[in-house]
């Protein structure tokens, strides 16, 4: 009989704890306003110079709202952003040298283009506009390779032009 009471008590306490946790997460996520506009497409043009030759990359950055997430930075909106017809996030391979592969990262984000106010709270208030940068990858960065800023003068970013962010409201 005592065994049944103990099992019942453990189950009851477990259910209460699970209900409290579910209530906490539901209330935390419910407080995050959702965007009125949930998807957008933004054209961009990157002009750069490599070995004295000027080149241009044009594309479309696609933004999609994916819900609310909780991570180490707190609670925020989850966005999926990618470049249409391009499979390397926002990076473009420029050239390969003996030292590694030189790439340009556009440094663009869905939160910026979709006017997510949380974007302004994440340290981006000093420079909220995307600023592309050049870096070099040696080996496999996921294993033992390196990824570091590129210091050479044979690759230069001339400009990054893009559609302006939308005016979005969050309710």
C-alpha cells in the first residue's frame, strides 16, 4: 500500500512540475509579438575587385518568419534567411590561393530586412546596416581548419547595394 502511495505521489509531483514548465514556456513565448509581414524578398548587388578586375554579384535574399525561439541570448523571433539559387548562406567564394579559399560574407540578415526590433537590441544599434567582409578559409573549419579575416590587397569590396528594409509591425 505504501508503495502505491509513493508511486502516486511521484507521478503527481512530476505532472505538477511538467505543467509549471509548460506554463512558463507558453507565457514566455506568448509575450513575443509576431510580425505582420512574415516573408520578404530583397534584391542586392555586391561589387568587388579581385586582382584589379571589377566584378558584380546580384541576387535576391529571401526572409521567412519561423516562430519564436529561446536560446542563450534569451527569447526572440526565429528567421530563415537565404539567397535564392545559392547554397552557401551569404558567402561567396572569390578565389583560391595556396593559403586557402578567399570568401566574401555579405553580413545580411532577415531580422534587419524584416525590421525586427529585437535586431536593434542585439548590439547592432551602432551599425545596423550590413557590412560585407572578406575572410580566408584554410582546411575544414569544422574540424582542424582556420577561418580568419583576409588581409591581402588583391580583393576589395567596392559596394553592397540592397533594397531597403520593409516597414513591419509586430503584434
